[in-house]
C-alpha cells in the first residue's frame, strides 16, 4: 500500500481534514505496537467493549501525524484527520481496492478451525525463493486482521497467502466480498468458535462461502460432512481432497507409526515419498495440504520433497526468558523475515526496560534487493532506540553505517560468543532475532539463568479467553478489577499484571 491521504479519502469516501499529500504505507490499529511513525496512520477501531479513540493521544505521542477515526479531537497541532463513520468498514473498503490494484496473479485463501497459520507459514517457506510472496502476519485473519494483511500487497507480488478466520455467523460473507482466493484451502474443521454456531453444518457452510469464486479447492476430506458438502456445492470446480482416509485424492499409504519407513503419499495414484520426524496426525495432514498446493502450482516432485524436508517448526509466540545479570531475553531465533521482525519490534514495546540490545543476523528468507532490504530494516531498527546492536552475518555487516546505535559486527554467531562482549550486558532487554542457520539459540543458552527441572506453564490465551467471557456478560461501561494480590496465586505477579494491563483491565487488586 502506498497512497496519499487525498487518495485514501477518495477511495473510502471519507472526509479529509489537513494535508492532502502525506503518504500512507502502513496502518496501525494498536498504539502499543507502533514500531515506526514514518508513513504510518493510526486507525481508531471502536468495538462494543472498547473505543480506539481513547488511544489517539498515545499514537500522536509516538510521532503519528495521520489519524483515522470517527471523530476529530481538538488540541493536537499538525495532525491530519481522515474521518470515517465506521473505521472497520473503512479498512475493508481500502483493502478491497488495494488488492484489486495489486492484481496478484495467484491468491491462496486458507480457512478452517485448526492449522491455518501453520499451513500459511509452511507454504511461505516453500515458495519465497521462487516467487515474490506476500502473506498474513501472525494469525491476522479476522474482520480487522484480514484487511490489514491485504493492505500489504503490491503489484510486485506474484502470490498472496492469506488466512481467513471467522467466529460468528455472517462474517465470511463480508470477508469473501473483500478477498476471493483463486486457490482455496480448507484445513481441519474442529471445535474452535463452534459455540457461536447452532451446528457443525452451519459452521462448515459459513467457511465454505470463502470459495464461491475459487478455481481450485484443496480441502481436508476426512470429515464426512465436509467431504459430501464440498462435492455437492462445488462439483463444477477443481477439487483436491487430502487426509488420512484412503477415499481422499491425496492420502498416506505407508504406516505412519513406523519411523524406519519414509512417509509414502498417494497423489491421485502417483507415489511420493519423504522422511518425517513428526508423525502426529495434525502435522501430517498439514503436510498433505502443502504437498497438494505445491503440486497445483506446478512444482516438481523432486523440489516438493526437498522443500518438505526443509520445513521448520512454526513457533506461535516469542519466548521470554530471564537471563543472567538481571537481563531479560526475548528469543525469536526461529525464523527471520520482514513480518516476523516487525512483530518482534512490536512485542518488545510491552516491556519497560530502559536498556535494550538487539542481536540481528542476515535476513535470508526475503526475495528483495539487499540494499533496499537493509535500508528498510535499519530505518525500523533506528526508531526503537536500542542501546547497542550486534550484527551477525557477512551480508548485514556491510550496512553497519546505516544503524545509528552503538553497533558491533561479527561474521558468525560463534565469533560473537568468543568476543566475550555479551558477558558485559546487564539490566538489558536482549532481543535475539535471527535466521535459523545462524543458531543464535546458542546465545540464549549462554545468557539465560540456570534451568530448573520443574516448569509451570501458564496459558495466557486461556486467561484472555476468561476475561472476554466475563466482558461479554457485562455492560460496555462496567469496569473490571483483577485480583493479582502478592504473586498472582503463584502464577507470577509481574507477568500476569503486565498481561492484564496490556489487555485493558481497569484495576489491579494487590496485597
């Protein structure tokens, strides 16, 4: 996306007050996650539980000059306002226009109950070297998340891979109007969000609406209802079913529990074999979805096997660990592309450490000119005010001068460890951001506090679910006080309080 404020106002039929010639390349809807103010607009999303307009001042304090909201607020100098009656519809309208202008040759839409993000990330891993690929960041797939994802598309992209998620009836109709994929993928249908539907059939019917204009539908055919419905509703389309049942077009014919054997897949009768470390049914079903899609894109069996063997685990969250010398380590050493870098820069804004250190490696999984790539990356990094930066890799160190913080360069991870400079870090937030080949998890192992055998894992998503259930039973203006007391009943006082504050709990009850 790259439009002037005047163009965006015209596209969305909104009122513009201020500078007509400011450029917008990114739109942020969470003031906490603004990692760069340059060419960025803040959009105030109003919901039944919260008003995004409460955070306009916070966005402006972070340097934002363009605000998209329902109302204009006086007293802010030099701000350009785009006024929209409904900011969610504004986003959807703009995303639909941007996708049409980008005119991607191939779009892939992924829906289902489970596995959407894993299939999307694995497809990206398989395709980025051969195509210019744009994808949804994280699990952005909702009424807000999908439009935000679609705004990242441009005419330079050849393939777009987007998740599409729903939680209530009639939501898919809105999303399908914005985004109609040429290839549709339906992953496993399970119980996620099923509480909002009267039956499994209603849930399936809702999800299948996404494929009304698709040329090809690749779907998990192990569910009888799904299998029969798709063949009935979309019999005129190209259908490819995958799964563990042998009625599917793509299924496993070998014994998945015998680790001495390769996994052997039948693809419309053609045999394709590859080794597999993880052999649980969910992982293998996701691999079958990948294989079916790559075949549909015309990729050879030899290359498909090579790409499947190289698939990396998809980590669904960044890892925070306590380090020696009162350091806090944010470990994101699992993958490194532009999307994941942005997510990591947003993530560290939740923490209040004064001193911040970045360890950043060469960026491998991006099909972009090196100078353009590292200029973009250095601009983002420079806005985060890191105290010091350690650059690792033979490519990124060529651009050392573009990083404004105190910067040190190393050809590889071992060279950095051997330098002993890491032993001087104390009271720092240390962000580890690296491509898998650099093995910077070695740095995490070096810097983290001694591990203990007993681990209590706290599911923050479950806590957030409980909060939202309570909020759904309350009037929008009713406030919530969470009792964290001395140590959050053994769950970690600081961590739980920080998480609750991040999700707008009004009061914390302490000892």
